[in-house]
């Protein structure tokens, strides 16, 4: 089974986050004199949101992102700056993985559909052996192992949000709305054929709440939530397969 596929899921998320608020839309960004962020242009709001988001101690990312190879990745991951994370990942609707990293050990649970999809082209007997051993069963490995280094790095929120530092935006201000009940302002940017709509909280800290990426008729949504909340990354117990001993 190609375990590196898991790392690709993780790194794609970080890469997508790096695109946020750094598009290149022409024209001036009009400043508003009243309402949320009075006196600030859309670009200034976007930059403030990116700065505030990059200072978060924990958050949860949920949505779909491109995998860089024409497919899509479905994510629902909570992570913090101490290296803890927990959640699920899916690839091109070909199964999913549960992931828990409470510290120096990475715990993974694959479903059968994912294992078979990642083992295409291998002898059927080997595929079945992998399914029998790993499907719907927790497995663990050291975070420093070759198979888990990228995953462990992704679980460090500082690493994921590194590309948020020092962005420059020319976003345009839009109207106000709500994202999961939180008041927000809409900002829009373009980058080539892609259009980004950013939603920034207008109450409390100006966190980034959602990013919609529109390309043609297709819209992909990435949500950012649960800022500064503890990550529930409790190590599973019971039947846990130790991959380092195989």
C-alpha cells in the first residue's frame, strides 16, 4: 500500500491554505467608512485575518481541496501548535482514513475501500492480505518513522500556517453575512481563472472562517473553525497494530 498518499493529503491542505488571501485582482480596493472594519480596504482586512489566523493556537479545517493530481481530498482535521491532531481524510471518494496524533506516535485507521484503492495494480493476494491486516483497525507508528514524518509535520499548526505569513492582498470588500452563525464580511479576489471568496469574522478576533474557490461552475469550500479550542487527540486502546514491529 502507498502510505505516501496520506502525506499527500496533508501537504495539499497546507498548500491550499497558502493560496488564501494572496490573489492578484486588478483595480483599487475601496475602503469603507462605516460598519465592520471601518476605514480598512478589503486587502487590509484579508491581511489582518491571515495574520490573526496564523497566530491561532489550534483550529479545525473542514472541506475539500485539490490533491495536485486532478483529484479532490476531503478533510475534517483539528490540530494545534503542540503537534496534536485528530480527524478524517478521504481521497477522491475512494475511502477514508482516521488519524490521531496525541504526541510522538501516529495512529491511523484505514477503511477497506481506501486500502483497495491505494493498492491498485498489486497482486490480489497481497491486496487481500493488506485488507485483512489493516482494514477498520487502528495501527500505530512512531512520528519519526519514514512513513509518518510528513503527517507529524502537518499536525503542527505552525507548519501548516507557515505560508500565511507576510501575504499581500488586493481583495475587494463585499457585504456581510454569517458563517455557521458567526457574523462575517465577504472579500473577493481572483488569481487567473480562479476566484476566491473569503469570509472573515466581524465579531471577536478577525479569524478567517471560510474560503470558497470557484473555477468555472465548480466551487470548493474550506472551513476554518474551533479556533483555540483543545484538540481531542486521545490515543486509541485495545487492538492496536504496531507497524514498527512488523
